[in-house]
């Protein structure tokens, strides 16, 4: 009995302990996960395509593109009256530049870094000219357009412009593609094949070769054996090229020259063609663009480090001019481009009635005639009176 009572007592004691209120758990501190500061989205190297570079697209609002930058807004104003008028976004450590009108959409995307972007075929800043042509095809052949030979528009990607310096791609710019060339008529002269030194042209129905020198231009027969005229002198020659005039079957010879003075750098356009009396000038030297030391500082550059790469398009009564402006500096392995922007357009009317015989040294004149007409207004942003103003510098 005593044993039974002890057993029952022990059982009751166990049950009383089981019904004791369990101790409260200590409340755990909440974990707060901070949002990641790592970049979300695509990362370099970006794909260079017909409509842009990676996430930077031609036609998108500049304000929307600014929001994509991880380091906050970085926008510069490039403003030189009559030369350039663009807002430029600097992205990817200044290796990609996106430009357009103020409070508008992007009109170009430029790549100046070697590792930040490339095309699907592998073209990138630093590629050679031969690699460019292998990747994207030969330059577009359009008789109604002439370009600085350092500026190539490949037939495989006509919205791309590649700047060559020292035989290598120094910058790649994606813009809107130019309108397609009109279909050639059976009566059109077929330009002779170009050579390493000369461009095929149709100055006459027989076809010729135009061979620029240092300060002159030779016009030879298609076989290169015979000179058709005395060389045209062109001090400060930048480039010379044939340009088809409207519906005509022959070409004009357009000549771009540059004059360099201590504080001013100027670009000029002249034009020539063959008539019954020989080579005549159809366009007196016309001033296209002019830069001074002061306004070069407005874009953060030294005057003699600024270069233009011009494109010419033949119109019925005028020659339309545009192209790119770049700031250059020496770097290991060759010339490097710091900034590149699309310049304002200019229109130079033809004056056929005043055609005159070409004379030595007439590719450059002391004063512009006729004056250029800027087709893209540059009056939306007032140029600062003080060139050291922070709003005037990139």
C-alpha cells in the first residue's frame, strides 16, 4: 500500500509539473535588408546595334537615359555658334557619349572606349580599317555623297560612322541612317575602281582617277597614265572627292581645305568641273565652319586638338554639309578621341552662272563667298559671355 501511494503521488507530481505555464520566448530582432547598391541591368561590353549601344538608344528621351546612370546625372553642353549645339550625357566612365537637343531625344550614341562595346561581328574601338571592312562591309558607294576618308559608313550597318585615326577605329558613332541612294540610271557614268591613293570619278564620260596630294589634286585618266589637267593647288587640303550633281551623269570635284592661324581654325569648300574650255570652278571658296581658341575652351578643349570630319550631300541647288566634331589627344598606341559630337548642318548654294577657269591656288580664298547658311539653328541656348563660365564647359 505504501508503495502504491508513493507511485500515485509521483504520478500526480509529474502531472502538476506538466501543467506549469511554459516560459515566454525572447522576441527576436527583425532583420532589415537594405536595397542593393549594385547596378541592375546589362553590363559592359555592350552590343553596338543599328539603333544604339546597349541600353543607350537613339530616339529615347535624354531625361530617361539620365536616370539609367549609376553615378547620377552627368550632362555637358557643347555650344559653339554655327558649329555645334548639343547636350551630351557622359556614361560608362566617359567611354560612351549620348547626345541630342536640350530636353529632347538622343540623336546619336558614340563609343570612344575600346572595351565598353562591340558589334556582333567583333568590331570595336581599336580595330583596324581592314577589320572594319571585313566585319561590316566596304564603305557605302553613293555618288551623291562625299566624305572625309577618315570617316567610314559601312554598307553592312549604314547608321554607324567610324572615325579612323592612324589606320585604326578611334570612335564609333551610331546615328539615324542616311536616306538610301537613288537608283542609278543606265546613262550614268560608271566610276573607275578606286586605288589606294586615288578615287574613281566621272569628271568626263570616260571616267578618271582623282589623286589628292599634300597641297594639290591630280586628275588622271582611268588607267592612271595621263594627266587631264594641271594639278589643282589646294593649300591646307583636308580631302577632295567626286560628287554627282543632281540628275547629271558627271561629277563635280569638291575640295575641303583648312586654314590654321594662331587663334582661329577654318574649314572651306570649293567645287570644280570639266567644261569645254577645261577645268572650271563652279563654287567659289565658301567658309563652312570656324573655331577660335576662346570658343574651343567652351567645350573644354584646346583649339588645335579639335578636328572636324565632314560629310557632303549633293542637292539640286546646293551642297549640304554635316559631320562630326572630335577632341583628340595623344595616347599610347596612337591618337585617342576624348569627345565626339554631331555638328550643326550647313548649306552652300551653287552658283553655276559664275563658273570661271580654275587657276593655281584657287582652292582657298581670303574671304568666304558665298556665306554659309546654317540649316540647324543654334539659338536655343545663349552662349555665355564668359568662356570660363561653368555652364559653358563639359
